[in-house]
C-alpha cells in the first residue's frame, strides 16, 4: 500500500516539476538571449521528461488501486461527480499535456536556427503558459478527488 | 527528417484530436472501449501509447520533405487545439455526469 501512495506522490511531484520546467522555459523566452534560449531548450526537454514520468508513475496505482478501490468509494459517497466528471476529465486531459510539451520542445529546436528575434517564440511561450495552467488545473482536480474520498470515509479511517 | 513548424503542428494537432475522439467514442461505443482495454490491459494505458505512436508517425510523415511555408503562425493552432480538446472532453464528461 505504501508503494501505491509513494507512486501517487511521485506522480504529483513529477507533474508539478514538469510544469515548473515549462514556467522556467517561458521566463527564459520572455527575457531571451542566445544563452537563455539554450536554457529554455534544456527546460523544455526536462519538462517533457518529467511530464511523461508523471504519467508512468501513476499508471500502476490508477490500474490496481483507483479502479478497484477508490472509484467505488467516491461513487458511493456524497460527491460521485468527483469520479464521473473530475477524474474522467483529468485522466484524459492529462494525456494531452505531454503532447503539448513535445510540441513546445521540438519547436524550440526548430526556432534555434532563426536566432533570438524569431516570431516563433511568441507562439512557443503561449504553449508553455498553457502547459503550466493545465497542470495546475489538474492538480486542483486531484485535490477534489482526495476531498471526495475524505468526505466519504472520514479522516483517519 | 525536415522537422518544421508545420510538421510539429500537424503532429500535435492530429494527436490531440485523435486522443479526444477515441476517448469520447470509447465512452459511447462499448466494443471500442473493450478493444482499447484488451490491447494493453487498460484503456488509459492504450490511449497513452496511441498518443505517442500517432505523434511520432505524423511527425515523421509530415517531415519527409522540406516545408515551403516557414511561417511559425501555424504553431498557434497547437494551444488552440489543446484548449478545444480539453473543453470537449470536459463538456462530454459533464453531460455524462449530469445523465447519472
């Protein structure tokens, strides 16, 4: 059981670090120079790695614990919509985020040969900002799911 | 490979649309959901693999020849598609949850 909790914690941690990487890339792009764009590319690659790792970390707990145990607890409680709306949306929107990360990271490498004045950075920064917002939204959804379990079984049970 | 803004955009946009369509159709068509489950043991894992495969395939196919259009404006469609796909799934599951 501890392993499952550790993996869920790792999932949240890796996802947040992934979002921070794209926030870092966004800041580097806003204050851009050759050196800062090189750091933005590193941040983008790390971000993609962390976002995919976050999904890999949660696959086992989702498979063996959420479906058979947590889901039935939530749906039996006062917040069944936490599963049918929040979890269903969260698990599928989460698949889109690493794809956005891949696009941003690859586009940064394509823009590399155009120098710091490339207009592509305007669009790449929008993708980076969207990744940060989506990850933060999913973290909020995760909090809602935890709340749904707590209000059903109570704290300390 | 000649990776361009256009090929990256195609890969991202097609992947997000395919993921969204497969997710919604999977909820509506039970044999499709069963197929997605049988392939890896869990439909969510299959969808993740599918998204990576679609992204790589579309990126490779659309990067075979150099793009004549080098404008980065096409990149704007990536976040637009991301937001629309996320809203489509949120809207679908909202309606689904309201039905009970």
